[in-house]
C-alpha cells in the first residue's frame, strides 16, 4: 500500500499537484493547486493509486465498482480491475444521476462507490442513491483525494489515498503576493 509520501510524490510527478502561487476560481490565492485528472493521464500511476485504494477494502466482499462520470470512470475501472470485479459508471441525464447504456445494479449486489476527488461529496451521494434505489448494497466509498476536510459523512466505510485541504488566502492578505511572486491562473473548474 502506498504511503502518504509516495502518493504525494506520484501527484507531484504527474503535475496533478502543483506548488507555486495560484489564483483559484474563487478569486482566492493559494500556494498549491490540484487537478486530479492530470495523474489519470498515466496508466501506471492510475494503476498504483487504484491498486492501493482497492487494497484498503481487502476482506470486504465487493461485487461491483461504480463511479460517477467523468472523474470516477477511470478510478472505477482501475479499482474494479484490482479487485477482479465488474465496473461501470453513472452519468447525468438532464441533470439527474442515472444508469444508462444498459448498466444495471442487481438487488443484493455489494457495491463499492469510487470517485477521483471529493469536496462536498455531492456526486458520490447521488451514486449511492442510484445504487440503493436499484436494491444494491453500498459497502464502501473509495476516493483518491479527499478534500472535504472531514466534513462529509457517507454513512459507510470511506477510504482515501490522500486527505488534503488546500490552504487559500484573500488576495489582500496573501503572503505570496507580499513576497512579490507572480500569480498564475490555472485552467480548471475543480478548484
Ligand atoms: Zn497571492
């Protein structure tokens, strides 16, 4: 299983985690920037992270791994591969999280719900609702990066590879601005 340091190294090597001086979408400034999709560009890293996430659920029966599109698709696939079980994704249809393409959860199936990044946990909760509505049993939630700062409770066993809260500053009161470092605006809606 990856240590926190090894996981951080993978996120930094893949440029999913950047350090510098960033202007976030909120307008606040930060010395760190996270774009989880960057790490999933590399199958080897995605495999290492998802193997480690799957290992955290060793000993629990899982019949199916489900993640929400788009962020959860690769994570679901890789965790499903590690566990040797079926995997698919949910997606929004007119704004509502749904099972499409003939994907089905059978009553009584034990389902692990996965996602790349959790902040408010909204998408994961919607996937849990979809699974339960079909009679599936949610046995856990696995996420690569937990940015909820402990504020989200899914009511089931939840595991993550990396828990991190990215500190941000009011631009008027930003220590990096005070040092005269130029600020960069990364392109992403994830921040
Ligand atoms: Zn600043």
